[in-house]
C-alpha cells in the first residue's frame, strides 16, 4: 500500500507504439524511464528489472510493472518476460520452458510477453493472419546468434505462420552513434554487412546492431516493408530511438554503467 501511494517520478508513464502492428488484434508497446517509483538515480524511475547487480528492490520493480499493466491494459498475472542469456533460445509458450531464453512466442490470447532492453534491442513480432506474436531480447551477441530469426522460425514451425505475414518492430536501443566493440567482434558484424561497421580499422569500431538485425531478417524472408526500425522516414513514428543519446527518456548500460535501469517491449493478442 505504501509503494502504491508513492507519486510517479520524472513525468507521466509513457508507452511508445508502432503504427506497423495492428491495434485491433494486438496490444503492444515500448516503455520509457518515466512514471515509476525507482529513486536510485540510474534506475529512476520506471525500472522494470531487478538483480543482484541492480540495487532496486524487487518490490519496487513489481510496483512499476503494476502501474505499467494498468496504463497499458494488460494483466500482471499473465505477464512473462524472457530470461536473458544473450543467446538465441526461444520458449514456445505451452511447451517446456528452457532454463534461459532470449525469445518467446505464443498464440494464446490475453497473455503478455516481453523482452527487456537497456541498449540491447527489444524486438516485437506479430502475425495478424495466424494471430501469433513473439518478443526477443537482441543484444550484440544474440544478434550474431540470430535470435530474431529464431523467433520468426518458431512462429513458422509452431503456428504455421507465413514469413511474409510476420511484422517486426525494433524498439529503443543503442545506435551506431554510441556503440563500440573490439575489432574481433566487429569482424563478425562486417561479415553480415560491411555497412554495420564504422571506422573498421580502429581497435574499437562503431557497430550497428539494428542494421545487422534487419539484414538477417530480410535474408530469412521477412519483407523489408514489414520491418520497422530507425530507417522509418516519419520521425513521429520512430520507436527505434538511441537509448544512449536520450538520457531523459531511456536507460542505457553504455551510458550509465553497471547499475543501470531497464525498459521493455511487450505484446499480447487481444481476446
């Protein structure tokens, strides 16, 4: 009751939505960092993840999630988030749950699935024809391991989705303006597409994990026009903002260090 009575910090709770995902079939969104009750500076205020490295009590995160559920219109009781391992395992809801998984797929109505991100990409997937959806956490390691296509392939295998019907939206994540990796890791992104790497000859080139995700999705058969990312022309429709460049809106591990907050992307099929 005490936590529920606390005022929201740093502005109102804000949910970013994509125009690509049809509102009449799916509930979805990407959170920002405002409107919660986390008081620690790097976690303030709508932090949605707690761990031994983060100093936010689980009760605070639970209250932030409760407030999000009310604002978004989903049930906290049927909410499931990925168990991040920076790999490409996918949990098919209704089947045995892996120990860790960076993707979830479901065709169950009223179940909300989510992927966290604080530089890593929260990726949402929707098939309005077969009425199935997915969520993935795609950091640089998961991107290289093909987590996004692993979710697409799970939707095709489990729910008979046609790859040409699947819509994919990349949420707020670190841009190529702010993200560097050592040369050896940069080589792997260069092999996907040389345009994914800037200043390739340096010891720590700049990396575009979003472009790599698009290239791999298109190579897997997802239609270019069915992928929404930072290349969207209408800036009012852009949800793939740079987390590191926008400290008032988003958390960022790159910018804030180890004790960083987390935003999420979430999606469910309306009943």
